[in-house]
C-alpha cells in the first residue's frame, strides 16, 4: 500500500490527512496554535508555532494510523493566504507573521492605488486590499524599517513551514498571486511593482508549480515527525486553490462554494486574459497554467458562530439549527447582511457593518438563525452573479466547508444560488487538495483531473425548488439595496466604535 499526506495550515490549527492511493482518508489529526491580537485590527501568529504543530501533527498521524513510514511517498501543503513572514539570511524569523485578516494597512493600500493606478489591475489583476501581502510589506517598511533591512526573503505561511521541513525557500504561483507582487498572467514577479515601492526583487522567493518537488525532509524533522528523510515534499498551494482541487474544480465551468470562517465562491478559468477589474479576485490555480475567479464574503460561517456565541451561547449548533427548515423562506420578513467584519465582494469596504432589517415581536431565535444563514448565502450569490454576468453558465456548484454539513443550508444554497448543489462523500477540502498535489507529484496520475476522478466522489445533489427560487429572487433584490442604504449610517456610527 502507498500513501500521501496533505497538510492544511489554517488560521487556528494545522490538519494532516493520510490518503491512500484509492483516495480514501485513512487517518487525520489536527493541532491548534494561538492567534495574537496585540492591538485593535492586528492579527499575528508566531511562525514557529506553525512548524512545531505541523511536525507534532505528522507524528500523531503516523502513530494513530500505524502505517509504515516507508509507505508514505510524499506530502504537500495547503495554507492560509497572504500572511507575511520575514526571514533573515540565516533563516531566522524577524517578527511575528502578519495574517490575512489583519486590517492595519489601509493607508498602505491607498498608497498602492495612488502609485500604481490602473497598472495594478493590469499586472496583479487584483485590487489593493488590507489582507494582501504587499500592503503588509509597506507597513513594515514604514513602521519597522530596521526589520525590513534585515530580511533576506519574504514567505507566506505554508512556505515557511515547508522551509522548516526541507531547508529550501520557494513559493508556488497560486499563493504568490495573493501578494500583489506577481504578474499573474506572466507568472513572474513584477519588477515594475517592486521598483515602484523600493522593494528589491531579491526579497521574492523562487517561484514553482504547486505540484513541483521542492525537496525531502531534513533528517531531524523526519525523525521527529515519524517519517523517512526520503519522503518527497511538494510545493502545495493557497488554501482556496487547494480547496478547489479537493472539490474537483479542474475544468471550465466548474464552480465551488466554500463556507468556513469566510465564504468563497470560486470558478475555474482557463483564459489568462480575463481581467475582472477588481470586482472579483483573479488568481493562478494550483493546476499548471490555469486560473480561477473568486469572490469572498469575509464573515460567512463567522457570522453564524458570532450569532450563536452572542445570543445562544448555551446551545450547540445542532440545537440552534434544529427545526430551522420549518421557518419559511425569508424568515418572516427578517433580513441579515453579514458585514460584521466589513465586506470583500462585491463591496471592498472595511468600514461597512452588518444589519438585521425587519425585526418584529413575532420573530423567534429560529427566525434570526435562518436569516443569518440566508444573508450569508445572499452574499455568496453576489459573487455567483458577477461570474454569470461575465458570460459563464453556472448550473452546478460543489459545496464544501461548514455550510456543507447542514441539509437545510444545502437546500437553501440550491434555492438562493439557482443551481444544483453537490455534496461530496468525503469532504476534506484544502487538505485533500494538498494530498492530491502530492499524489500527482509522485506520478500516480497523469493529471490532477485524473486524480480527481479517483479521489472525489459525489454523495448527494440538492435541486432548486422553483417556488423557493422565486421567493429568494425577490428577497435578493432587497438584500442588494441594504449596502447602499446603510453605508452612510455606518460611516457616522464608526466614530462610536470602541
């Protein structure tokens, strides 16, 4: 028997999955690590925590599975995007990593827009947003110049972990696309962008394909992880790219909806000349010479977690959502906008905040819970609509993440998105995508698409209900009005946020 390992480096934990040549998940193990918020809007982690917990996760995985290390041929990574890790020539981390959900860089985003103008969208294909890496580099340049002067290279989270496991620096195209320093279509670091901000191109690591072999395990790491030093290590990809691979989004028209802490709508794109003009993200895929368009809802599953923790702390999620299918579509005229952390698509607005509209004394906890789920899904429909307006037909969407765990929500997605929703038999998301990159890199398959045919199996399809589709279509038009009608109010309320 032969196996590969997929490692998913998330914001709260790292998950390792052991996958057989038949695509079965034999074992999995997660290890958590802390998130630090030293100031309002700041979000940081210690990169060494990632490395230590990844090695611990691998060791536990091998112990629990009792698989012979000689049967594990390779491993690869999925990682949280955008996070800035600055490393010295000696391989020392120079400061805590600034994460994707850190919002300190608004002024740096304005500087990028003023300096680059329309050229940014022509080259990087994405707008300057607080979550991206270049604004973080500029923040360090302005506030911690002594740190930047010591930096030999910048890495993204999974790339630092891979460096710690192999001793070599590299970054794949799918993750590099989220830095704002990559010429996305040209698949090269952009001298024009780097020079505009006095950043040496030498700060940028070597670029590789997601399935490319980047080395083998260092002997001491292999011993600590319970693996052989000969285990092949492949580059891996950004979490969304790996989530797409793990969901089989590997051909024209294939579309995925992922509801985790944030929400993502992602659609495969083969044409490199597409430029969404900042309406959606446009990134390199983990598949060679492919791309994807992506819309993001910043607080998707987080909106539901926030609601439960604030208003139903003593209830489990199952209890909170039990019987929610009995609440009619539209939640009795109650509408929620999930802007509790700002919004990304189609409104890149860090200051907008969420709303409950239409509350009355007849609404119960179940009405509110359903309206939260509906509001999250309406936000995702805005991304679907942009893709459809570009000429693509979307009739089927693969659902992954927390939103794929509740049958009522899956049916709601079908009714609101107006498409068949496919739930997978074994939904491992980005971790499975990372394992598939390792399997393809090891030569088990001639393509990622062939790997997907073996590894990914649909379990159930949810078909839109025509009456519900009509109801939600009317509600969606109201939902779309809320942003514009509350934007000014939120600007005025911002002064009172403490």
